[in-house]
């Protein structure tokens, strides 16, 4: 009765939502480590370990000849960066607060804010890690030349966007099938070690092998990123529109499933696990 009423407008609602997402992003970034620098260093070390392992694997197996003519480490990093961005975006969305979480008892909080903040926090960490790793490589080992940096950065965002789309599907199924979702997401992440095509160049793959990879949106994003990164590579068997369309469809389906799950969520789901 004594509550002061405020006139709500669309702009005020939008700014309140953005503020809530911002504070949720800060919470997500600091969830694993109270010191954000430590979290960044651990993510950087994971990226460096991936790049080093693939570099030695290509060297030992004699696969350097299959790479694109140019900076070999940049070729490896173009695949590793997008793979990690996609996989970590999917994992972050999957671990976001669900409809039966205690956080959803607070009035402004909802699952869309939780998903958005988790996805954006993952993107923030990955972009920061990529920037630092590329800068260190540029300063210590030699200058890096990227043919079209804006286009390459766009493919990083596309890899993140497709990872968010897959994560929303898994997140909406998680309250109903927690065991299956955990196994399926792990299988998807492990399968992308090969299915992402980060070790191959689409233009040099035979047709029967190409059919095993071109279903994957991440495969298209990585191949297109290499087309933007290297002046002498023009991807013929991948596209930008395919991962974009697939991601939009997955997000629409995932949001419909999430809306249905939110309406039928029960607090006892969390207690049962």
C-alpha cells in the first residue's frame, strides 16, 4: 500500500535488463575464481597447451604439408581459437542457472538473463585470452599478418553464436533428461575435436570425407575464418549462411523448449539430484 510506484517505459525496462545482465556477467566471470586474472591465466594456459600439442602432433605426423601456405602457427590457432570459443560457449550456457534454481526466486532474475550472462561471460574470457596469446606471439616470435581481421573476428563470433545455440538446446533438455544431457553434451564436445575440421582444409578433402564434416556449423566457421586470415586461401566448400541459419533455428527451438520447461519447472527437480 505504501510502495512508491514508478512509471515503467520500454527504455527503462531495457536498461534495467542490461544492468542485470552486466552484474550477472561479473558474477559468472568470478564464479570459478575470485581473482579474475587467475581465471584468465588458466584459460590462456589451456589455449597455449592446445596450440602446442597440435603443433607437435602436426610436426611428428608430418602433416605440415596439408596446412595452408603461410604462418603455420596461425593456421593452428585459427582452428583452436574457434573450437574453444564454440565449446566453452556451449558449456557455459549448459551450466547456466535453470528454471528451478534458487536464483530464479528473485523477481528481476529469469533464465534468459542467466543464459545471456553465461554466454557473454564466456565470450569475454575467450576474446581476452585470444588477444593476449596473439599479442605475445606477435611480440616474441614474429609479426602476425591477418588478411581480413574483421572477417576473421566475425567468424569467431559466429563460432560463439553457434555454440550458444547448441547450448540452449542442451540447457532446455537438462531439467527433463539430466543424465542424457550430460552424456550427449560431452560426446558432442569430444566429437568436435575431429568433426570441427580444425586439423584439415576443406578444399583439399575428398568428397566422401567432406560429407562427414559439412553438417557441422563449426566446420564452416573455421574454414571461412581461414579464408579471411590467409590471403592465398579461398574456401569453396563452406559458407557463412549455413552456420548462421542452423544457429538461428536451434535458438528458436531451444527458446520454445526453455519456455515450456520454465512453465512446468518444479523446485523438487533440484532436490532430487
